[in-house]
C-alpha cells in the first residue's frame, strides 16, 4: 500500500494516478488521525514537495521507500523527459521550451513545479515529451528519475528554510541529473562553478560566455511570452534544425539549442 502525504495539488494528483492504476493507497496529511499508524502499514510513502525533511514523516519512513510525487509519476511514464531547474528563470524557460516543441511536435506536455503536477499528465497519457520544471524540493526525493534532456540554469542561496544548508540545497538540484547516461544531454550555465560541476554522465553542453551555445532573448519577449495561453504572436525565426531532428528522432535527444527572435 502507498501512503501519500500532503493533500495539496501534488498529493491529489498522485492519488488520482494511483487510482487510475487501481493501486491501493491512502491520502493523508497532518490533520489525518493516526496517520503514523497508516504509515506503518504502507510499503511506499509519497511525500508532497512542500513537506520538508525536518517533518517526522521522513524519520518514521526510514524502514520503507520514501519518494516524491515527481518520482511516482516518472515510474509510470514511458515517454521522454526534459527537466529544467535553477534558482531563477526555470518557469519562464520551461514555458519557452514547451511552446517551441509544441509548435513542431504532438504529444508535448508542460508541468512539474509549474502548472500541472507530473502525475496529472501521466494520468492522461503515459508517453510523449514531458517538459518539466523541477525544484530542489522535488529533486530531493528522486530515486530513478532520468531526464533525456536536463537544463541547470543557475544557482544562488535560497530555500534555506526547507534545506538544512546550502550544500543540501545544491544536492537537491544535482539529484535531478544524477542518473543520466552518456546518450542523454545536460545543458549548463558556463558562468557558475556550482552548475558546471553538476555530476552527470550525460553529454554536457554549456551556454553563456565561452560556452557551446550563445542564447540570448530580449526581456520584452519573455514578458509577452509568459502570458497564459498567449503564444499565437510568438514567431520562431531561427530554430536550430538539430533540435528538431533530435526531438523528432527521440533516440537522438536534443543536440544543440535554439536561437529565438521575437517578431
């Protein structure tokens, strides 16, 4: 039996996913009477990203597997995954990548820490391309998650009310890409030592000064672009053909990057 802890958007989506698979589970939170007893009966605990490691659930789950909602969804996902993280800019970048791919491919989904939980996507479709914003909270509880394409934008002190220290915060980011393989792609900020040092076996492509990709976008583009459901006036004048080739031939992954100009 699964115990899903947290009744927010992520917890409810995880519950719906398990329900669709006819897998026994209980949805609980701190207000659920005797949740500790239910936890003892569970083989796997699924924790929502808002629950910090200081919560008693983590200590009480030491004799069982503890995962997050993103990890749960990934175990039922049969498609490709693009995972985007960073202290700043990850929501905007996720939206940009999603709309670029959506304009050329079918079966492209956006979610994770932005908009729809990954479990909600998987409840509706188990294959395609999932473009996910992944936070350090979600990264903390990943066990098998392996993105075909990863993006680590930047790193700065943040969320120290959730993480015990800065190193713990960085480990949450690193864990997103830890299980990538040589055939995968990891795009990194060439300006930051912490980002450059990301442990991954994936092919690393660096953006920024001195990197492999010089990707520039005007701030007014981002402002217009991130309006909800407003992509009809966004034109892609220059899209690296290798990007399209790699996503159309899923086994190739993403090969370079995109140069985007707003018209």
